[in-house]
């Protein structure tokens, strides 16, 4: 199983901000450690999917021993969902109300994700919940 080191740090609200030293610009947050980990998997999955769809190289995960941890932070290994890279994305057309689309775009930008990555991550999360 592949996994990337993730740096968890407390934010000003008492939740967690998660960043990936090997994946510049890939970050997310959650109110609890569990929520932050769930969001981290989704953010990382979207980031790696975008790299693959753009034909870019996917970085090799660094060992935990090579990552500096600031005071009050901690490291965790975040598993890469699935063993194989996802197939090339397919362009689709969907209809969605304008307010919801604006909210999606705003949140995706805040999470460092594309609209497509954000929607795909949300769909994956809902599919996992419905399987339970």
C-alpha cells in the first residue's frame, strides 16, 4: 500500500489543518482528527488524480523520518485510495443550481481542489457512506 506523510497542525478554531510535504499546495482541514484524516484522503486523492489526468509525474512518498514537524504538530501516513491509478477522467455535462455551484467552487478553492476533484471526492464519500 502506498501512503504519503501528512502533517497535522492545530488551527485557530481547535481543529486540524493537514498538508502534504510531498504534494505542494495539497492541504485540507477538519474539526476532529478523524474528520481531518477523511478530508486528507479525499484531498490527496483529488490532487493525485489531477496530476495523472494532466500527464504529470506522481511524486514518490518521502519517509516519515525526512519530514520536519513543527511544535504541536504530528505526522501520520495517509493511504492512497485504491492500488491502481484511476482511469483517465471522462468529461460529462451536469445541471446544478447556481448557488450550489458557487458554494462548491468557493469550498473547492479553499481546499486547494478543482471543481471536478471536489465533486468526485464528494461522490466517493457518499458512495462509501451508502455502502455501510
